[in-house]
C-alpha cells in the first residue's frame, strides 16, 4: 500500500474504518488478508467530502478508486476534487480500462474468455455469500466495480466537471506523482491527467 508521508492519504474502505474505530480488530483483519494500513492514512470519503480546504491542493491522485463508484458518486467525486484543487492543480488517476478488457475478450479464442472478462473486470460474482456475511458484504463492501471507463468517456466527464488539459497519462510521466505511483497498478490500465483551470 502506497501512503507516502509527503502526501495526505485517505481511505474509506470498511476494513480501514473498522481498524480505525476498533483498533483491536487490526490483527484479525490482517489475518483475513486485509492490508496493514500505515498509521498516516486518514479516514475520508471523497464522495461525502474530505476534510480538505477548497483550492488548497496542488495535486490529487486516485489509484483504482473511481471504478468502485456509481456514476452519480463518480460525478460528485469529480466536483469535490475540482473544489480541493488550487487553480492549475493536477488531478491524476489510474483505473481499469474497459476498452482494453473488451479488446482482450473479443480477440480471444479461449472458450472461457467471457468468464475471464467477468473476473478481470470485477463485474461478476462467482459465488454468493449467505447469512450475516452476505448482509455485511452488501452494506459495506466496495470490492466490485460499479462503473467502468474508457478514455473517451472519462475525458467527456472530466471536461463536463470543469477540468482542462485532459490527456491520457503513462506511469512516471509526471514527476509530481512519483511518490504515490506504483507501476504494477498501471499495467494494462487507464491513466488520466487533467488540471483545474
């Protein structure tokens, strides 16, 4: 998990909330495969609004977050991020590229290509939980992808939210984000960069 001390880091996942609210749950969560969250991460929900002053951020970075939002939540998030950025500030993101996944599916001769597409896109469910676990998962989990993006569609949404200088980004092409980027999260994914005018 990338949470450099030179950046202000937020997470709104249910496991992180549990660990912050009930610290005694940390070892149990780690045993169940959840990350050992660094102590400098703050709880913050970008949909509801982060404790960040308007026009105070030079840069905002999202890595594999936006695809876990509904379309309405995504648009709210864009408005919030636009507010946090100072004029000229950069918003950079990386997320799954639905165009890449579709191309892989269409060009595959594998009889299980559709199943692989569903797994790789996190759009399907292989099993269904039952009982309390199912209720908990339905209420708190953000593991599934709720809305997927390609370059054309996300460019249009960023422009509609008031961003400018919108471009496809590549890993490492902006030194400002060197501390927060992880190359593995960019492979075969969609990186975008834009600015608040």
